[in-house]
C-alpha cells in the first residue's frame, strides 16, 4: 500500500509475483505467531490490543508489573515555534515505533500552555494522543492559575481525549518566591483533591516524588510524608525527580513503602547531554551529583558529543542496575526533546522494541473514544491524520462494519496549514524533489514514477514524498513497484494501492495484522489521477473486466461514473481469526470517496502548486491537472486469481492509442 513508513523496516521480504499478487508460501503458513518466552527485564509489549477495549494507564502499569514486563516512558516539553512543533511531531512519531507505555508533556507556567496555539502544552499533548497514537499525560501546575482556569484546562484536556494528568505545584517564575495564586491552589495536594472531586476517576493522576527531597522542603522525612498525602488525596502513581545513583532511588522506594505508600513508583532519569543544560537543571532541582561525574563533565564541557556519549554510558549502567531490582517497574526518561540519546539508551538496555505486530492494518488511535473503531475507508490510508481530524466530532466510530455510507458527516478540511498536517520536508527540499520548473505534464509523471520506483529524479534527488503521502512506501508496495512505476511514467498517477492477498498468515511480517492464528485477505486496489482521454478509453474497456468495481470522478463532481451501489461499501481487506467474527478494517465506500476527492484534488494546489509563484508556468500546469484530470479507484473483486488491474490499465492505453490513430485517419480522410 502506498502509505506510512511507520510499518517499514519489516525483516522479511514479501513473496513476489510478477502479476502483483502477494502469495504466501508453505513456509509462510508455518510461521509461528506466538511471542515466545520473554525476559522480564525487557520492554517487549504485550500483544496489541486486539479486542480494542480501553485500559487506563494505571491498569496498564499494573498489568506490566504483574507480568514483570518492564516498560519505559518519555517526557517532552512544548517547543517555541511552529517549525519546531512540526519537528517535535515527527520525533514523537518516530518514538512511537519503540512502544513507550506513555509520553508526558510539560506545562509552561507562563504563556499559552492551555491555548490552541501549535506551541502550547495542550496542543502538543492532544496531538501526541490523537495523531501520533501515543498514550499521553499532560502536566498541570498550580502556578499562576486560578481554580476556574485549572478547571477549564482540565475540561479541555478531557474533550481532547487526554486521560492522564501529572499534578504538580510547579516552579515560580525565576527570581521570585513561591506564592499561591489568589483563588488558586496552595500545593499539589489541593490540586489532586480538586481533580478527584471534580472529575472523579476520569483522569489517572500521577504526582512527583523527590529522592533527594523537594528543593523547598523542610526535611527529607517531611517531604516523604507530603508525598504520602498526595497519594492519599487520590494519586495513582509516582514519577521521581532525576538522580544519578541507583541506590538513591532504591532507598527512596524503601522509605516510601516504610510510611505506607503502596502505589507504583517510576524512576525519572535524565541523561547528561551537555554541560550548560546540566548546570541549569541542577540549579533548579537542587539534586546531588557525584563529584566524579561532575568532574568528568567539566573536563568534557567544550565537547558536546563527548559529553553526550559519556551521559549515555553513565545512564545505561545505572538503568541496568535498576532493572536488576524488582522494585523498579520501568523507567521514565527526561528527553529534553532530544531523541538520539534516549533511543540509544533504550536500545542498549533492551527496552526499545519495534514490535511489528499490528492489531489492524492501520495505526490504532490512543484516544479512548476511538478504541473500538475497527473500520475505515481505504482512501485516507496515507493521510491518517486528516481522517482523524475530519472525524474527530463523530459521536461513535464504525465497529464491525462501516454501516450506512451516507450517514457519517465528515468535517471540512480547510486548515491545510495545521502544523500536524505539514510536510516534514522544507519548501526547498520539496522543490528539489518535485521540480523547481515544470515545463510539461511528463515532468509531473516523472515525479510520481520516481516516488514509487524509489529511483532518483533527473537532479539525482530521491523523491521520498508526494502531496498525498508524506512518507515512504509501505513494504507491501514492493510487490507492485515495477507495475506502478510503469503506469505512472505514462500518466496514471497513483496515490494509493494494495496487492491482492489470499490467506496470508496473520503474523506475516508484511501484510499480517490481528490475532495470532488467523489469515489475511485483500482485494487488489488501485487509485490514481489521469487525464480525460485515458478515462474515455478506460470506460470503453471496463466491460471486458466484469470482476472490477470502479468509481471515476472529476474535480467539480459533475462527472461521476461508477458501477458500485450508491450506499454499499466494498470490503477490500478482511481477516479470519479463531473464535471470532470476520473483521473487515478497510472498505471502499462511494460516498466517502466523494468526500475524499475534494481533499485529494485540493492537495495539488495546496501542497504542490503553492510552491511556485502566482503566474508561473509550473503553477499553471499544476492547476491544469487539478482542474482537468479525474480521480479513479479500481477494485478487483477476484482476490483468488492474479490481479487483472494491470491488464485493465494496459488495455486502456491500447484503446487510447487506437482511438488516437482512428482520429488521425478520420482527419486525413476529411482533408
């Protein structure tokens, strides 16, 4: 499928067929779908949630603890600019591949933390949850907020689907003493009590623990008792402040248990990444650091790479010591928004796990409201964020079957500028891939061909994205690559496809999904833009291919041709599993296709045409394609035989050539 790179990197190649069919071999059917024995110290996730039932974060933590299955979580802070927000979103998507149990987003005590701005804590947390598929925790502080403001922020978090809060007093503005806000909260205990009283058990609440004691505490013992008061007020678990010795955390856990604190305690760990950030954090947190460590960092202070490598090594050793202790359920890493060190550490200690199993062919949302969703139209396969955005206000989501195709009301997508829908590439990089100067339609054809073939363009630049897909191809597209490159070069501009599959094991590394022991089926699917002369020829030859359903529509929507039932979706992917009903997670739906075509055509100018000046030849060319081409989808219902779609496209080209030849003859005769 032309789709998200999130599923790339699978270790085995597909069984290729020159016809573009995925053929499981006997050895495929013998593949074991079981997860096998696991070391309790490794964070290899439990089986994906095949039942699509929401479990709260504290339930997941407890389940992992009961199984002695170590986990990790990560902290990020909101960026300062829109560009940085786009980069952070890409980082969160990459981080999601390692299967963190959750991520948390800090709260800025000044500024727009609760607003809709791209850089707000609220927006970043909501985006991580809804568009990156990460279980997300939002920090909430008492600083500079009244009770009414906190209540409004929490209601907004609830409306976004956020269900986890890290309740903190917060730090005062630098240089000022801590003073409670008028009509606000005095401390984190009051905040926890308020959340529980106002929202009941809706939110899972975490609180901070301080292995060295809080910087403002009167004594370590007083701070322990204060932590117990937070737990007694309704906190579900504790995340600790940073420390640099494993025994510091171990002693802290023992001390907490001694005074009756029974909730999970997760160690917070900050890898040393550079000298200046370390000095700043030590000043704020007032944490003790071993003299030997500080001396070494000072020696390396002018070499950031050396400090980072030292910090990774130091952190790896400490985490390994922690994971050898049954008192440690998992680890929480303060990333400082830096990805490299966190991932390197997690890989080294065996917690990073790119689990290739999928509960559905598309990435399941982390939002509890969507946890039962198991059917989507195939059209948004490469733009899942857009689909989530356009369906965010639905009261319920399709489960078991798509239902009446005329009933869902998709939201408008006019906000193409939304940061989470922006390309990961800069405008300059896009121009290098798509062409700084387009002189003919063939130039556009070549861009599509280079994308699907993974070959470099005429400027020796690899085309890694197109407006309809901001990622590289799904691994299963390898089956179709040769055919796709061939037809794109000739003006069939494909934006979505999948091969037919007949009974691949559900644990197959390329097309597998769902419960172990099942079998996967797919109908061949092809979606593309093409010119009017191709469409005329296609309509002529389609009657020769009775197994094919088609839908052809232009930008205006006044030319709409289909042999599909008006409101009857076609299942194009389904799975058969032991002891369960058949699951059909992707469909081709005529009404949804009409909604999708508005977005698909708009992307020509919104994402591509806008790169060029207003009256340039390049921009006019993109506008011409958008205005005059057609969007086509084809489904070959005979998934048992080799797909006939490529024969159909070849027949179309031959028919077009014959029509053009006939036109030339007629013109000659008239002369």
